[in-house]
């Protein structure tokens, strides 16, 4: 990893302390978590904290409609509408068409035909990257989730997809998370993905967070996340 790459704080309370200050520009981190953990909320806050600092954000959602996620975010004070209006908040929606929702694409939301529409997914992500390039040096992203893609596609197809998108995410200055449900897949899938990304973080059922490897490691390897009225915070850090 290039030591000169800028470290971008997540600004989630206490999290940067165990991430070595944040995430380097151009880094993709695998987030492993049980399916019961509401990792979509973690992603929403991660993106929102960037929008507050005028950092563009992209969410690829395969399990919820963007409209539903925006409503859930408001419960914690995370508003995304202004970011959409300013052209710095984009969504790729791989859920709504599969759920037979009567919706259309907008300037902020690109709808694609579900988990097998990988070409459309790649195009949607690339379009967002191109738009962000004119607005900021870096942007945040979250892909929720790879597990949904693996359910509907051959693993080798997903590996090819990953080999296409990860270099683009890195070269375009993205920082963010690729989500994978722990315990859902053949161990070889997890091993292969960990080899492809820049770092891996693991969450358990109790929101204990453990850094398995990171671009810039911190002496603190584990902590516990707590979800409160205004979002997540790290508690009980361990040396």
C-alpha cells in the first residue's frame, strides 16, 4: 500500500481508532457479518458521515429499496435527499424490480434487473464514479451485499465481476465496504474474496468488531459497536 495515500476518517464515533485513523483513499474492505446483523445501517451511516463533509457516496443495494433505506436512516438523523439534489449521493437499486415495485430510475437512483444483471450493475457504478470525479477527489461506497450476488450467480462469475470493479474503485479514489454474510458460503469463497480486497473486518452477532487485516493496522484489533439514537459508536476497546 502506498504510504502517501490520504487517510480518510469514517467519522463514525470511535471507529477510526481501530482502523488506524480511517481508510486510505482507493481501498476496498470486506465486511463480514452474520445475516441477522443490520449491516445496512452501518453502511448508511458510513455514507452519511461522508455526505456531511461533502464527500460523494454510492450505495449498491440488493436487499432493500433505496426509498426504504432512506426512511430507516431518518430514524437516526441521516438525511440523504440533499446529497441527491447536489449530485453527490447515488444509488444502484438491484432490489425493487425483483420485488415487482412500480418504480423508475431517477437522477439519483439507477434501477437494475436484480442480482443477475451484473453488466447493468457495473455500468451503474461506473456512471456514478464518472459523475463523482467532477465533484471530489474521493468518494465513499458500500455494496450490500455480495452474498445476494453469490446466491444467484456462479462464484466464478462473481470473481470476474470483482476483478472488473475493484480496480475501478481503487483508481477512482473510492473508499468503502463490500458486505458478505458470514457462515453463508463455502469457506473458499471468503478466502478468495479476502485475497482480492485491501482489508477485512468482521462483526459478530453481538456487534463485536474485529479487524482481521487492514491497509494501515492499528494496535487495537477489536472493539464493540453500539447502536444508539444517533448511530453507531465504538465502546470497550481492547488493546
